[in-house]
C-alpha cells in the first residue's frame, strides 16, 4: 500500500507538470510518443480522471480488471519501470468475446447478470450487474398425525425456495393401541400380549392388579405389550420401579385399563425409545422416565391430572414433550411442559436443540431443576413475572453460558448438593437487571444488591484464582461449587459468615490460604476438592466443622495448631496424610474424623485429648503406630477397624491406666497384631 501511494503521488506530480496527447500504436503508448514510459502512465491517469479531455485510442485496462481507473495508471507506471515483472498484453484490433456466466441470486446472497469479456486482452465488454437477494419465502410444513404404531410430527415452517428450516418438526410418540382386550378399538388390529410369565401381578385393595417385571426370568422382549387383565380382573397400575433398568426393551404399550404409573416405572431403561401412555392414566409419579438415554418422544394424555418431579431428567434425546389437546392441567409450549395457565414451567426437554430460550412472559414459578441437563442450551432469559429462582434450576447444563435475571426476582434458593449453575462448565455470566432491588452482577458473578454476599461464582470462568472482593462478608451455600478451573484461593479475613459447602467439588483447587482473623471453617467447606493438597490454617481458627475437608483425596499438608478446639466428624475423612499430629487442645477425635486415610502411617495425639470416637481412624490400612496420651478415657466402636498393619500403640501412662480406659468391645476389630507400650511395661493385643 505504501509503494502504491508513492506511485500515485508521482503520477499526480507529473500530471501537474506535463500534457501530451496523440494516437498510439504500441500497447501502453497512451500519449502516441512511440514508446512506453512514465509519461504514458501520466496520460492514462489524466484519462481516468477526465476521459473526454484526454481520449485514448486503445484499451486503457492494462491491469485486466475490466475497468479503466487510476489503478491502471499505477500498473502502467510499474510496467514502465519493471516491464518484465508487470507485462502488458498485445492490443486487440477486434475483440474475441466470451460469455461470463450469470450467477443466480439466492435467498440470502446477491447474484450477477451475464457479462462478456475479450479472450485476447481480457477487457470486459459487457459488465455484470448485481441482482438483489431473493429473500426467504416462508411456508408451513404440515404436521403429521401419529397412528397407533407410527410416530407423528409437529407442524414446522421453512423456505420454499432454499428449503431452509425455520421451525423444526419434532417427533410425536405413537398413540399406542387403545385396548382392553386383544382388539384395538382405534385401528381394529389384533394385539399380541407379552406373556404373563414375564410379570408379577399384585392384587390391590380395589380388586384390580398392579404389575411389575418378573426379575427371575430373562430380559423383557424388545417391544413390550402389557396385558389388560389377569385372572379376569383389570390391570390398573404399573408398580414402583416396575420396569427399572430393563436394558433390552425399546417400546412399551399399555392397555387403557391403566390409571396409575408409579414412581420410577421406566427409570434407567437404557434402550427405551417411547412409551405409549394410555388415555385413562391420571397419575404419572416422580422420576418416571429419568435416565432413559434413548427416549425420543412422549405424549401426556388429556386424562393426566398429576405429574411428579424429575420426570425426564437425563433423557438427552428427548427434544419435545407433547401434551394431548384437552388436558385441563398441563400444556406444551414449543415442546416445553407448563401448567395449563402458563404460570409454572415444569420441564425443558434435555435434547431440545435451541441454544437460546426466552421463558415466556407470565411464568411466575420455575420448578426445581426445570432445565436440569439441558444439553444444548447456552443462554436463558427469565421473564419479569418470575419472583423466585429455584435451587438447581440449571444444574448440569453443559453448554450454558449466561442467564438473565430480571428485576422481578426476589429470591434465589439453594439446596443440598445442588446449585443454581452447578456442573455448568461453560457458564461465565450472570446478567442481572440494573433495577433489581435484591441482586447484582459484578464481573459476571452473582451477589446480593449491596455486594456483601457472594451468592454464586460463574463456575465456567477460566481464571485459576479469584480475589474475593473486600466488601464480601458472607460466602453463600455452594457459591464456588464445581468451579473446576480455580487452582488457588485466599479467603480474606473480611469474610465472617460461611453458609456451607462453598467449594464443593472444586476439582482443580490445589492450595487454600485462610487469612488470620477467620474463626470457624464451616460444614463441607472444601468437600470433595480432589486436587487440594495444602491448606494454611491461621491460629484464629478454632473450629473446623463436620465434613469440612472430607474426600479431599490429595490433601497432605495441614497445620493443626494448638488453638484448635474442635475438628468435626468426617472433617478429614479420605485424605492423603502420611503422618498426623493433633494438639491436646482438641479434647476429642470425633466420629470418622480421619477415617479412610490410606497412606497414614503414624499418629500422635496431644496430651489433653480425652476421647477417640467411633470410626475415628477406620480403615487407615497403612497405620503402623499411634501415640495416645494418658488423658484419653474412651475409645469408641471401630475406632481402629481395618487398621491391619497396626503394630505399636504408645500409651503415655501405666498399664493400669490403659486397662482402665473405657473401650467399646469393637474398638480394635480387624486390626493387626499390636503391642501397647506403657510407661511401666508392655501389653499385647
């Protein structure tokens, strides 16, 4: 570009100093001088700018672009200076034309008319002109009604010109035969039932039967047809987890005598594709289809009055939940399950392919885990009619990146082991309406309005550390749960309240520094942080609550200072310690506090500890020796169970004192053969 500008300036300067015109006979001899030089480039520049005043007798398109412009003058200047590098074609006395094919316009792309150019000199003799894009022509794609045995399709829309689909058609489950005998009342087909030997039949109080799979027989067949009667009485119920984990069955057809589908009827059926739910069913209990990875279509009949929770979780191929017209309690809006009034959203299908979902205006309640495991969802916009966001609403949505929280939301709940965006590895942003009076977003993380409580960290952020703002006084339940990219964390002394399980399953977290001033580490604070290796605990901390570091399987370095007064039950269960020294300030080693420490070899308990509780060192199968102070008065059940390598117990008291210690009869069950070394002698197991 710089060289081009220099050439152009040279031409402009020469343009101002000279003027030559005349006929040309040599290709590129624009001024008729008989030679091709820089003056010809100047003349061509003049022609490009003032063609009437400076005519030329040959094509000025020396660069083959199809037009004569200032670029041709620059090209001619280059030719004059470097003819071998920038050659000119021989002039055409008479053009030999070829057609430049037209380009048809499409719905989204412009086209071109037919043009012509000379095959000898390349000059464009008929220029192509642009044709505007046609634009889509939208038309409806008709729905296909399902039959007793064949899937149907919802209505869709698409372009009649290019066949692009605007609204996808979704599968509708087959209706299933309408039967209470061997003849379908709908299509007249004769029905062959799955033999009775595959089932258990339970007589109910009302004189009808409930049915479940007979697990003593081989697997059910691929296509199951449940019989309508047994011993002359109707089958009205499919029992509790009746067909649980049937991994051969692909379809299941039920008679119209069925009114109740009990808890988890089809749960964990790995190959199940569809169930034809009969038209008299009233109750569909919790978890009915949960963990059916091949389930691709379900129709809820008009007769259904009650649907349980978690009906369709972990069903990644289910794109559309259909509700039969006429149901008075439920409806389907674009495949999403709502109550009839449209105020409650129950289930968003796991396999629905949309990346963005705008929850309809009018929804006031989003049920717990409504969007659980939605595979493709990236962005969700909640409506300004919603007041409460339930715990686990978006739990396990692998693709989820952002959620918009409107000004109407007043409450965001939490639940045990379930967080709002837990296990959403790509989630990076909470977007909170500026007019919301209760919540705010700072750098994509969710806080209360004043910024004093961190409610939820955007767990998909790629940062390896996070600085907790100095304004934060409270860390909310599970606020960092499953933030797997975090490696180091410092908890500042400004934090005064921990609500529990803040760093649950932060599997990348390796080092934690707790600033001096913090007094208590709460329940489950670092539960299941599998990579956590080192924790620095200041002397201000006196209390470590239950399960605080439970299942931190890599944890090998913790400073247990002599200001500690309590370490809760299972607080350090399943760790990577090789040795352990506990201060006498503790008074007690609580239930399973250091159980399942597979690499723990030596333990020293400080003078002052009085109690070794039940399962305290259970299954520490590498433990060879332990130092027990004379202050210990009680050792609980299974305190050293499965410590099969235990060889030496050093008791800092006399044999009489050791024998006086209250011991549960099972305190040393399944230990190795050990000796107790007292201050006045030795005792054997």
